[in-house]
C-alpha cells in the first residue's frame, strides 16, 4: 500500500470539523502535520487530539504574511512540504441577495477564495523550490459552488471561484510536479452543521436530493483528501471531486427553509 509516512503536511482551518478530522488521519498515517487557524486555544486542544508530533501556527488565511509564515513553519518540520489541505473558510452571509450586506459578502469571498489563493500561491512556491520538486494541494470547495443553494450566494460564488482557481493552478504548476485538486463536500455532520443535520425541513430537503440518503461524515472527506495528497493519485490533477452522496445529480438545498 502506498504511504504518506514522513510527509510534511499543512491543514488550514485545522482546529475543528473536517480540517481536524483530516489532520488526525494524515498524522495517524505518518505525516508530520502542522495545523493553522485564528484561535489559539482551539489549536492547542486540536494538536493534543491529533498527537503524533503535530504542531500549530496561529494564522489568518486572509493575511498573506501569516499564510507565508505558516507554510514555512510546516516545511521546516521535515525539510519539505508534501501535502496541503486548504480547508479554511466559512460563510458570513446567508439570505436574499437583495438584503445582503456588502461587508459580509466581501468577507465571505475573502476568507474562502482569497484565503485559498494565498495558500496555493505560497504552498506551490515552496513545493516548486524543493529538491526534488512536487507535492499535492487540495482545496476546499462545496456543492454550493457547483449548483445554486438558495440563500447562499456569497458562499456559493466563492466556492465556485475556488474550483476554477484550482484548475488554473493545476495547469500552471503541473510542470513542477505539483498536483492541485478540490473537494466538493455535501452536507457533513460536524460541529458547524450540527444544527441542520440534527433534523428539520432543511435536512429533509437535503435527504430528498441525495441518492445515498444520509449526511456525510468527517471521515468521508478526510479519506478523499488523504487519497488526493498521496501517491495513489499521482496522475490526478485539476479535478473538482464531488463527495456528497450523489447530491450533485439533483438540485441544491433550499436554505430559505431556515427562515420559515
């Protein structure tokens, strides 16, 4: 079986949810993992949970200097950076476009799209300068970037941008042996989405649109990221991978149900 033992890895937004679950899996399989995020107390707890020599760096992915420092810190652990999961993101706006606050809209685009851009920029530069060059970057998109989820316009537009940015970057950096792919999770039962996955009209709507009739698990996404950063996927780049129980085959979820 192919191994990631000894890989130098960075997970942004690694203090909770999918980021934490992925960091735990990578570390358990031998990677030397660095996580970053904005809240130090959360990172301290996460590193204790991850174990296996994991470390953290406090960093806001919208700040270029902080992203560059996090990349450098991750690379110092093993002398190179082999795997990056650009997971950090979130939504500061939900609701009709007509009522959208421009500040919340911009902040949502910034933390998702700009943060991913900065992570790719500095990670790919690090990977290209390594001897030998190469590595794998996985970005965090969403089904909301593939088809409309009513009342999630800022988040969905930012995630669609991430998918296209991923493809541009994969084309540009492929000659250096750097592979860049995105994952598009459907709804995942983690801390962030627990109020929805607990049940109600919106979760019923999700179930109605999923051939595999269940919410995702953190491990569903973590295992896919592990595959994409590992040697098993060495001929895969520029892919936007649906991990959503088949949700992409139907229509997006209707978040206006939360306002009823």
